[in-house]
């Protein structure tokens, strides 16, 4: 049954009207009717239907200036059934997006590449076990666990349970052209940037870029090659990925990298600065790739060693990498090796998302052997200092400029098109008051008191919840609530179409998003 789009609610009233933004989401949602709950209807995967859906969905995002460019590829079994680009590679030249040539920053999807390397090394016996101490394989640095004698394991690190968090306000970004060391980084550089372990390893998955970066260094220490060299020989070249590279260059980006633009009505499009990561964090998010190349990567993982397409490893190794191994709640996403793993209407899904102003998603439906890659650049309004740098030779922007499309919002569009919307259970009557209150992010540091990032969970007045102004969320299972409507396409990083609550032994209440690492804890009630 189709339901209305959801929206943000005011502090004093339930949603009484839909905005134009959400009405646009409603029109885009019509394509999701091709999806059958827990299955993908065959006609959904026909190239003409995929193109029609993509044109309507992503064409609307372009018209609303939520993106400046986008590329998508879809695979089914051994075939790439659809790929297309939208918008401009560069507004200054009006060069169109070419899905086989235009490179986007895929951000944290990089983690699934070196995760693949770890699974390969495990298969080859160069890593004996995921439960081995990381220090057994690191040669340039050693990790210290202040919480006991147990050493931090590879499994801890690849499931974001390494407990490592940077101190202070150090930014992960640097400026293009800034002097910085190049791989392989010296022991001195690694030691100077290695964050402390602030949570007991193996106890809680909290998204950890530093843990991931260390895994990239471990691959280098095991193989004696830079991570880029290893990936080129063992992933890119075997799959025929000719426009993919892990690069943290001292120079401006290659001409093949898409330039991002922001928009303001009546003003010229504004070219945005290329985001460059610090050397230490580079391995957590520095791959540039194309929709065409990423189709080859997601197809390999969707097939899991079957089919006629070249396989990167044995089916058993894919299974180890893709399974739900560790997480914070069994009804929310967990991790195998780097991939997020969860179910959507009965379909086992692995994915990863990445965001360094470019936003990317790889969503792989394992039983259906379907892989979807979507990558976006730019969109939304520029900051005031960015607007001042606008190229006045470009044509002023006409029409509305709506908030930038997010990976959370686009994930919902993709999953609901292929697999249907997550259901609610209208027969459930729940005392929603047991879940209401102000929630804070569970701190990564066990010594910190929860605070900041408050999310208000309120009674919607009609048997549901309003979470941080979005709703209503309806009961959908034990301690679970699902959004009654479409997640807004500009949904924030922490927004989700489903949340699950969990009472802790100390009496506190935790809240976990369907797809995320970390969680929220309710503040003490007065």
C-alpha cells in the first residue's frame, strides 16, 4: 500500500500539510510500485524501465538544484543492465557526465576496497585469522589497548569496534597543494597521527575512519606494496577498472574528476573546492572512480564468486566478508568486513556510503544478485564565502534551489524502488511514552558523558513517534518504528526510515538507526 511522504513536524503540531519538496518525492515514489515486497519484479530490471525511473528521479534532483552531477550503474547477474550520467562534468565547459570516464570522489566506499584486500589475504593465508591481533601484522606502528591485556584484533577493526577516536578538533581535510607526505607513510608520520583507543575494543561499533585507515596500512605491511599498488594488481586490473585510483595528490585533481557546483537563484553556479583528505585518513576515503568501473566492482560482490564474471576470491571468502558478524543490535545493520549488512523486506543487503561533499552509495542485493551504484556531486546553496568566488561568466541560476540531496535520502529512493517500502504493523498498539525523551549520541569515549547532538523523540499523538521533527514513525515490530512515508531526499546523515530501541541492563534506553554505526542514548528523565 502506498503511503504519503513523511516530513518534519513542528514542535507544537503534527504534520498538517506537505511541502513542495515532499510532493516532488511523492511523484518520484510512483516508480517504487514496480517493486514487490521482499522480491524484485523482473520488469524493474528492464533497461528501459530503469532509465525511465532514473530520468524521473534524478532529473528532478537536477531541476531542483539538489545535485550538480550524478552517475548511476545497475548490474544484474553477469550483466551491466543500465548506466547513465546526469548534469555536467564541469559547468564552465558544459561537458556532460560520461559514466565511463567522469570520476567522482567515492569517499568511504574506499573501505570496501581494502576490505576486499583483507578477505583476499585471509584466503591466501597471509592473514591467519580475523581474530589475530592487528599488531601481529603491523610493522611500522603498534596499537595499545588501555582497557586490558587483550590485544586489538583485525575483526575489531573491520567491524568499527577498534575504539579509536581522534582527540581535539583536527580536521580530516587539507587544501590541495598543501605539502604532505606520500605513501608509504613513515613510522614517524603514523605514530604522530595515531589516535588513542578510548573505548574497550570489541564492545561497540562506532564508525571509525582511523580504524579503517590502519587496516590500509596493515595491507601495506603484509604485502610490501602501497595500498594503491595492491588494489591495482588485485582488484582494478582483474575487473577491468581502468578509471579508478586511490590518490592523495599534491596537485590539483585530474581533468577526469567531476567539478562540484553549488547554486543560488539569480547567481552563477559556484565551483566548490576539491576535498582532499589528510595522509593518515586517506585510505579511509580517497578513491576516485566512475559509474562504469564501480559496476564491475559491485557486480563481483553481488555474484559472490558465481557466474561467468571473473571472481576476486572464492565464494567462502565473499561470505566471510558479507555476513552480519558484529553490530550494536540484531535488528539494525552490522558489519562483516567493512560492508554494512542488513535486511530490507527479507532481502539480504550489503552496502557502503561515502560523503566528502560528493556523496556515493553502493547497494548490493545478494539473493537477487543486483548491484546499484549512485554517485552525486554538488547541489544546494553555497556558503557565503563560496558565493563570493562565483565565476560571473557563467549563466545565472534560474528556478528554485532546494537542499542538497543526501545519501540517506537517495538510499531510501533506491531501496524502495527495487525492494519496496518497509512495512508498518497497523495491528500493534504500543505505549509510545516508554520511548520518548531527548537522546544524545552514544559517546565514542567511555569516559565522556553523553551530550550534544540531541534528538527529540516525541509522541505523535496518534500512536506513533516523531523523531527529531520527522514522522510519524509507526510500530513495525518489537521496539521498532518505521517511517510512515518517504524519507525526505535531503534527510540528514543521522536520519533513518527505521529505528529500533533497546533497554540496557543499567536501565537506560538506546536508539539505533536501521543503517548506521553508533547510536543514541536517552538523557535521564527528570
